[in-house]
C-alpha cells in the first residue's frame, strides 16, 4: 500500500530548480534505499517526502490511513549528528529519553514501560553501557548510534535515516542493517535510508532508488517501480 506519493514535483533553491518532474511512490512496510553521488539531491527528496519542504509545483501526499494505528509517527536521523561538541552537557540516556516525550503528553512522567523502551533502544544500537556518558565526549560513530536509539524510542512507523552508518565499523554496520530489516519484516516499520554503501547493504533492501548522472549531465532516477525524475544543479 502506498504511504507517500509525489507527482510531478518541482523544487529548487533560489531561482534554480534542483528536482524537476519527480513522480515517486513509497510503500508502507518496505526497506528503501536512496543512493547516488554527492550533489544528487537525496536529502532534498527526503525533506520533500517529510513535508519539510514545499514543492514549487506538483503534489506530495501522505497516506497515514494505510498504517495500523492510522497515525504517522516519523523518526528522523539527520546526517550531521557529529556536530555535538565536547561541551554538550546532556547524557546519552537523557537524549534517548527525549524521544519518548511526544507520546507522554504535557507532564512527561516516565513509566517503567518508557524506561524499558529506552533501554531496549540503546541496547539495540550497542550503547547501553554508555548511557551515563556525556554526549559531547563520544566519538562520531557513537553519537550516530544514540541518535538512532532516540529515533527508535519514538516508536515510529516510519524511520528516515540520512547516512546513518557514518563512523561505524563493518561489523556494526552489518548489525545495523540486520536490525532495520528485522523492524521492517516483523514490526512492519517503513525504513527509508540515504546511503553511499549500496553494495554492502543491497541484500537487505526491498527496493533501491539510484540516482545516476547521464552523459547529458542530467540526473536519472533508476528504481524497481515507477519513477521519473530529472535533477538540476548539484546540492546536498
């Protein structure tokens, strides 16, 4: 079932279009990879799908009614999580707990159920033993993991990840792909991941949108389903 659809979308920065005439469907319960070189507007596509950017023309429609609870809960992990500097005061467990706030209401009173969710999320990314460490003292890869744990603590039905394995070693990356595949297969989570490591993770993906430059210098979108898109000037 279609979760998000884009039809004939045009968007750009300043006066220059970045994406032109893009039509794309995202399905509920799939593990989707978006890959391509720097400048292929991958992050821009994600923001359009999330409704964070408004297209110049065309339409973007979300269909939360296809989800079990009929409510769209999006967990988003941005690319630049390593920007937490050494002076960032919060502890790991405090940041991951904040992922639960949207479900707690105004008074934010934690129950044993929420604490169990936080513990599970941290253990799944291998960061439970670091729960009392200060975020600013962690390595880039560790910061990436706790941001993923925070997104999982939101109990999302859609998880959007922008280069989520940056800073992880090979074993950690494979473990992460297997975890995401588990969430998709068992919990019907929809996972959309921007990545450069397609060869390594292709076996775990249900579908790939691959952005490649043609000889005409336009961007071509290759996917297993209907997708017609042309890209303009480079942008991250």
